[in-house]
C-alpha cells in the first residue's frame, strides 16, 4: 500500500509508530505533543493510554520495552523534566524491544511556561536524538528511531518543535511492519542498576555514543545538499525549512537529522567546502558550541536570537538584511489574550478568590487564566504540582498568613503531581488549604481523559479515582465539596476552611463547559430597563458580557447559559431566556 | 521562478479557523499542489487571537509559516484581527474580512478601546478588501458556527480554484449532518463577495 495524505506532524509520528510495529504507547498530555498519543490510540494494533504523569508514562513504556515490545512515550519539553529520573538510568540499561521517546519543544512558548531546549537532555543522558523537519520525516524518523534503538541498544529521542508537531504536510503511508515480541531473558547485569552493575554499564554507554557518532557520518538521516558554496548552512528541524525558504539553492546545507551525537569530522568536512558558515538553530547554541569546540569557524548566536521562534522573515532580515514591503494599520490594536471560556467553571471560584483578597499559589491548566484581568487572582505558576507543595513551604515560614493563602490545582494536575505535595502537607502538618478544581477533564490540552474522569484514552469505562478518598487516605481530615457557580457557598467554604486549625481540601466541582455532556439548555440576556449600570456582572470577566450604551449586554452567540452572571446581579436585570 | 501561494487565516479561538485551514489545505492537495498547513493548538485557542497558515505551490513548500508581507489572501474572522494581521498581507493581496466584532478582554474591562472604522481605514490605504457580515450570513444558513465556510465562499470568488472545486472540497471535509448548512453558508458567502 502506498497512499499520500496531508498529515499533522504529530499524526505522522503516530503513523510511524503504527508502521514500525510499535505495540505500546503511554503518555501524559502536553501541548504541542498531545495529538501523537491521541492518533496512536486510533490504531487497534497499538495499546495506548494516558498515564498520570510523564515519569509514570516513561517507566511503563520502558517496562514494555524490557518485556520485548516496541514501545513509545510522548511528552512536552517540561514533561521531560518530570521523566528525567528514569531517563538517565534507562540510558544505562538500554532496551530489549525498541524504545522511543517523543519530546516536543515549544519555542516562542505558544503554550508553555519556559523555553527549554530538550537537546541538552540528549547530551546529558547520552542518548541519540533525531529531529524531523516535516511530517514525512516525522513518520520516517520515528521508524528509524526504533531501528537505531534496537541496533545500538538504547532509548532514542525524536524531538519535535511546535511548528513541526502542528504543521500538516504531504506524507506517504506504508503498511505496518510485523515486528514480533523479543524474548524476555532475565539479565540482572543489564537491568538491575545497583552500583556494581552500573559501574560496568557506564563505559558501555560511552562507547555507544562514539559508535553512534560514527554511524551519524554515514546515516541517510543526515544529508548534504550542495548549492552555491559561498554560503554553508548547518540546520535541523524547522530551522532548516526557514533557511531553505530564504536561501534556496543559493547556499549549501548540512541538514542534520541526528542532532545528538554529532560527528565532528562530518561537520569539518562540510565546513571546509563552504566560504561562510552559518549554524541556524532555534533556542540554545548546541550545534554551534560543538562546532566551535571542534575548531570550526561559524556564525550563529552572535546574529540569531536565543529567545523565541525563527521564521523566514527573521533569517532574511538578520542574515541578508532583506525585508518585505508590508501593509500597515496605524490605529491602536488592543491585545486579545486567551481567556476563560464562557461558562468556565473556574470563573466563579476566581471571582471569590479575588473578592477575599487571598494569596493564591497556582498551577498548570486552564485556571492559569485566573491570573489575567479582571480576575487577577493568582500569585504564582511554576510547574505541575507546585501549587500544593509551594503552599506548604509558604505557610511554614509565614504562619501569620495561613488563613489568607490557598493553592489551586486541577483534577488532572492533582493526579499528576499534587498528591505528593498534599502528602507533605498532611505529614508535616502545615495548616494549608488546597482547592482541587475538578472539571472532570484535562482541559487546556484539548480534553483528555484522566484517572478521575471514568474513561480511558480508548474510551473504556473504568472506576474513577475519587479525589475525596485520595485526600482522606494521605491524612487530610477536612475534605469537602462545593459548586463554584454557587458563589455564596464557595465563599463560605473557603472562609471556614481557612479558619480551621488543620489542613483541608475543598474540591471545587463542576464540569468543563466545553464537554459535550454539558448543556445548560438556555441563554441569559440583560433587561436594559432593570440594569443599573453597576458593573458587578463585569467582575467575573465573562467574554460574553460587555457594556453597550451604558448598560450590560450579553452576546447570545457566546453565552452558554451557565447562569453565573445572574447570581451577580442585585437588580434581577439578568434573566434566563429560551 | 515558480511561486508559492500563501493564505493566512486570522480569527478568535473557537471560531473554527482550524477547519477553514483544513478545507483549504485539502483543496490545494486535490489539485496536485505541494501543501503545508500550520495550526495553533493549546492555550491560545481559549478565546485568544489565533492564526493559521496554508501554503501551496507546484514546487516544494519549505517553511510552514507565513511572514509579514507574504500573504496573498488574508481571511479575517473578526475586524480587530484584520487590523492586527494586515501587515502580513502582500501590498497587492486580498483581504477577506468578516465585519463581526468580538470584544477582547482589555476592551471589556475598559483598559483599552475597540478602534472605529477599521475596514474603512484599511480600504483607504488601497488594499483590496472583501468585507461581509459573515455572522449574519452564517445564521441565515442555519448556524452561526458556519462563519468559516461563509468566508471560504467569499474567498472562492477570488481564488484560482473554481466554485465547484471548492464546493467539492467542503463536501469532503464537513460531517454529513452539517453539510446542508455549510453548503448554504458557502453559497451565501460566494454571492455576497463582489
């Protein structure tokens, strides 16, 4: 079979998994990597799941690989931080069935809290890393990664960036390869990484890096494209595409598909044949630093930025001083930041948090939007789980403010890494109040199931984890539930738990308004004659409500009928319609 | 030299610009072009300003993104987004603009003002503008969610593909139960763009 399709980069990685005979996929969602696992789940031949976090996902996939299957895990760049512990030791154990790790970086931080460059992990953990430029390469490199993994007995990275993961290009499809399970044979010297065994494995890892660097010089994953030799360009991933767009055949390219390890001789050979050498790479100067350490004269970050995303525009301007003629609009264009959706269940809670003037340690999810105007009710956002553990530390050193400080964390994030922080609160007795925002879904990444939702990735019904029971089990005695659209009850619950002299959890429960099962079956509108223009309804920051001619007005195309605004109005001006 | 055609779609998260880019991508592939479509997922989809790119060529398309001064067509789902992204349109490009206004949060909270006369200002600069009330036309077709297909209808009058080709592509991309509404939306968009 040979079929051509317009495929998203992430879908092409999933297709690569299918064609490579991969049997096992486990991941935690994270933009821009999420769809790899969603698409993989559409193949009946692949077992695919959402794990509670990236460390668990990584370890389950490694377990599957040790058992003899081709296995895969996907994560965003910051997810790799979570999975870093098993990563470094998996480098020592190596694999049995092939093991591939998909990691998606997010230059420009379209949907992330930092701009870290995952290539440093490949170097630090001494693992090969492939980097595709388009969907065809996403598919082909994923298959090649399994071959490399088994050939060199190593986990292999496939690194994407947002523009590769979320761009569609034409991709040729093939059939699935029949890859039988490898035998599992007990091998403690390889798989029990106690000091005695690990000491013997480390030199094997070092030799492996040398072997793969040698292989890189002849691999088709790296290629030279000769054009005009007055300019030479070393690039990979999306950077290669931008360079190609700008220079076309007016430059020669060393297009790197293997970004770790690098082969010094291959780079030197290329450099020796071109007059002026550019290294064009987004984020950190990884290739450039390697070139310079090996005596290769090149231009990189002295001209190109470390921060943000590249484009053909940026490269043309910085390297050729060329700019397009553009249209212009002189007026002031207000920014349009992302906001909580109309009907978002987080809105009522954040209104109360702001009203009570609390210090709010935040977490990763849609509720991070509670930091924006007009709610502005967040103090911190660090990483998955840091709200709960951060609150513990905050309260320990500021006991005078424990009744004014809370943590907010979503259901999926709580399962990811909130439970350990809560255990610390219970065990080491801080008088902390944690709010678990249970909207029955992993929201920001686009609606993925999690252990609390009662469904698996493949939509198999399961017994949901009960957040109440988890909190009780770790030692929290005060656990209660509240509906965030009942503003009065929410306020009361928060005040009471903050006043209590022991740790407590409030589960703030209402489903995401975007879930198909949520249908309020009505809309709200403002009766202008009754509106006293007090602007109280504006305080909840609903994008459906604005002021027109001095009165509140609800946009019927945006309103989903949650009714939160009705409870805000003291004059009965907001009424249910339909 | 063979050149690439660039279509940029700018809207507000939730307006269906992703589907529009997929329809246009499918259209270009059906005519044998090389195609790249670049999308935005995740955080910015939550009511934020969202842009997607469709690039096609009879040669290879390299970059997946469109930069300032490169777009042959700019399809804007909302007035303010037309102002925000007009720099991306080539000086002789075509702007297809929905006249709908969606107030961004800084305007709702009173921290900023929604500019008046955006479309007129852009026209006054000599830009070719096709403006239409796509929201009303979508409602007339049977669903306010069909704004994207109304705009594709307007685009169809000016693009290199025939009306029938675009229509056939919509049929292949839209779920059957919404097809009737979308074909009507397409027709209304096509007829209102002159």
